[in-house]
C-alpha cells in the first residue's frame, strides 16, 4: 500500500484512531498475534510509523482497545441470543451457543480478550457477564437451575465451563479426540448438564 503523503492526509484525527483499531483486528485475523506490529499496521494503512503512537501508547494499548470492542460485540451477541426466547432455560442454552459461535468465528479476537489490560478492566468488559448473571438468576427463580448457589458464582462456573469448551475447540482438542460436533450441539450438550429436569405436572 502506498505511503504517500496524500494517503496519510486522507485520515482525520478521529478516523485514523478507528482505522488503527479496525486494521489491527484485520491484521490479527490474517497474521495472528505473532505477526502483529504497529509498524506493519502503519504500512498497511499507508501512514507513518509514528502515526499510531499519536493515539496509542504502544502495541498493548492498541490491542486492549481491540479487545474492548470484542467485548462489546460479545455483549451484543449474548443479548441477542437471550432475547430470542422468554424461557430462562432456552435463553441460557442459546447464550452458550452464541458464546461458542463467537469464539469460533473470531479466534484471533477471542485470543486477546481474556488477558490483563494495561489500564485494567472497564465496564464494557464485564457487560457480557452481567447478562449471564441476569439469565442465571431468572433460571434459578424458574427452577431450571439449582437455587442454593449465589447467581454470580453459578454464572461464573457456567462462563468458565463454556469458555473452557471454546478454548479446547479452538485448539482442535475435541477434533483430535474425535469428540467434536457443531458449536450449537456442543454448547447445548454442555449447558444441559447444569439444567434441572422440568417437574412433571403430576408430581
């Protein structure tokens, strides 16, 4: 890509920042974290190698912003999944499917989201978890999940379970062991182990 002054001048102050974030995400998708550098990104965008440092202190700061936007996308995916049903058990199952689908569709982004940040976490990072806590609480009230565990602790356990499943899938572990299945089936099979059998009307 050209690094001419005309190309560099095509970015306004705000648009360059977002272009850096979008470009970083795309570079991660194509080259992985090992192939990511601010110099490579600057060349891709046709700006000077100093330009990224006007918006981000270093490589980690830019990746942290990419991760923050990843959490926003995950939050949207989980809320959309939960909004597809009024039944708490079905909401929980569909959120698991959405989580695993997000991970498999965005492995590079998923890989940098769950790591310490230079400036610590922010509210956007925890938003997806709060959605899960709400659904877990509703499922407990409906009798779909055990009610003797605080919702946040049970939600944390469910999150860790689905996250672990996602990590194994991305690493190819289930395929290696010939235990693989579609993301939808894997997520549902896993989360059904948490759900209680619905009581029969004659009980």
